[in-house]
């Protein structure tokens, strides 16, 4: 047999049997298996190895006693370029991870990678076909969850599945494995907590510039409420454009696709690594929105694979994901990224990017340029784009036809945020077209020169 010439994720060369051989055995067992050739140098040339009568049995025993759980391997002798070479055949171990002297390794390309605590935990959970949120939460009990939140979950399932449960709420939670041995699981606490939970901390801010915050909110609720509050906060800070379609009611178009934002927020809540001490953070700027979530892509998935769509979906929080799917909040596993991309494409004025960032994952929505010079959409920076102008016109007509009304009335009638109304009112006042009449508590806005004075 000719000399070998390459090390890869399934092949390792060693000149002799040493502790590094056992490390490679562990790395292959924790990955997809592989072969270790002893008597081959780093360049793949056969240099041979001395093999005595008891060599193989001694090596097998050394591997067995130095691995936890104990691993048994197959070793055979072969001839390469007339040199004696030993080949250790390592199979992927079914119950992972395996350790060598309390250290855990996995195979990454052509080298052995020392695993982090997070990688160790995830590998174990994947091996037993479970996830962290299915485990019992010893720090919380039934006094920490809300019956109202449980009822909300059950009602959502009944509506989504179009059926009524005959069982009581406790039995339903047991069937969904949110209660085990009469104790809450981590998933149950996340979904139904009645407290301000540090585990679910979610921070959202509207920024004037990278360091100046105009408005912000901290959301520490149960996960269902968290989704609704996050989406509502973002929506109130979006700009709107009114589109005349010929129908009785005008169509409102936001400067970002709401469905994409909804999908991103849901994905953040469902796929976040809740064991990480960091917070989920959303930053809203004039020209972009950044969504950051603790926890990198799960199961060894890369950004390239994610964007190609050519991957098998794995879920970090299986209990949470199941709850959201049963409640009809997510449609199916693994399709969120494609929907985000499609919604941005349909919107036509927003681009989206995905990246692993620091200890987590970040999605960024960026406004596309609207002119041939490649400049950023100046409507937000200057405060008056075409959509805003349409909104200002609509507000002016509303004030003209409904004098002495205040901001909440206009916000409801125009289906936009109070922030937008306040911005448009300022523009109309600056243009000397409207004024406030009466006392602060009882007065309202009127068109200047009208008969309402």
C-alpha cells in the first residue's frame, strides 16, 4: 500500500503510541469516528512502528482505562511501503461526550478541538435526544408561574388545533412534559413565569446615535408576552407610508417589513441560549435595526449552511419550540430564515444580513438607498421622506375634519404610533398650519384659520 498524504476529519497520523493517540480516539468517538495510523509521520510517509506480541492488547487497555466512559477499539496491522503500521479503528460513540482525564475533545477538520462547557452540555443533550428546557428546574416551583399564562397557552393550542381539551391544566402540562415528577421544568418556568425573570431579560432601545438612547424598554416576562411586547415596541418606532389603493381604507406600509420583524423576534425567543448570562438586545437606529441573541448557531450549523437552506434543523430549546408550534405561533421548524429573507425581498426597501457575533448571533435589517448615488435613505435622518409627507397630509385632513382632538385619537385613526403623530404635529406646527387650542387637559388641535376658535 502507498503512503498516505492527508489528515482530515476522519484520519490522523502518529509516529508512535502516546497520550495524543488517546486524545484522538476520544475526539473521533465524540464526532463521526475515524482511523488513527500509527507509524506514519506528519507528512503521511510510512516510517513504521515496532509491534510486539502484546502491543495491541496493551494499547487497547490503555485506551480503555484512560477514557470515561471506557472505549474499546479495534486495532489491526497493515503494511504501507513495506513498513509495519498499526491502524486504530474508532467508531462514533452512541452516548456522548467521552473524556480523556476529564477533558473532552471533538474532531474539527484535521485537528482535535478541546470542547467548552457549553459544547459538552449540548453534545450530551443531543445524544440523549433531549434539551435543557425539558429538565427539572430546582430553583422554581408552582408559586413562580401564573395560571393566567397557562390558560393563555392552552387556549392558543385549542384554537390552533381546533379542539377542546378534556383534561385539567396540570394534566395537560404533564403531557407536554412541562412538569416532571411534580416539579417544573425550565421550559415551564420560561413559558409561564409570573415574575420578573432575569433569565428572560430582553432589552430594546431606540437610538439617536450609537450612544444616545431616545426610548427603551426592558422585558422580563414569560416568553409569550415577551414576543407581543417586543413587536409592539418596535412597531411604535417605525415610520409609515400611506398607500392609496382605490379601496375605502388606505394601506399602511412600514419602513421595515413587519412580518420579518415578527419572525426575527420569535426566533430570538425560541432559539436563545437561556443558560448564557447575556441578554437579548434589539437596537433601533435611523437606518437599521440590529437583533442580537445569546447563543451561536446550534448543532455545529454555519452561517453559510443556514443561508443555503441545505441543512437539517436542530433546536436548542425543544420544549419551548414545541409550545410555540402547538400554539400556532411558528409554522414549522427551520423555515424562519427563508421567511425573513422573502419578506425583506417583498418589501423591496430593506436588506437583511446574518452573522455570528461575539457569544451569539446577530441579524441586521438595513434600509436600502433610494437614489442613484448610493446614499442611505435620507427620509429618516432628515425626518421627512415621501411616506412621512403622506402621513402629514393625512394628519392635516384628520385635524381639519375632527378639530379639538389629541394625539391618541390621531394615532388610533391613522393606525400609527404616537411617536409618528408627535413628529408630524411638530412639522405642521413648524409650517404654521395647525395650533393647539384650549387648556392642556381639555383642548385639542385645530387647523389655523378655521372657524373652531
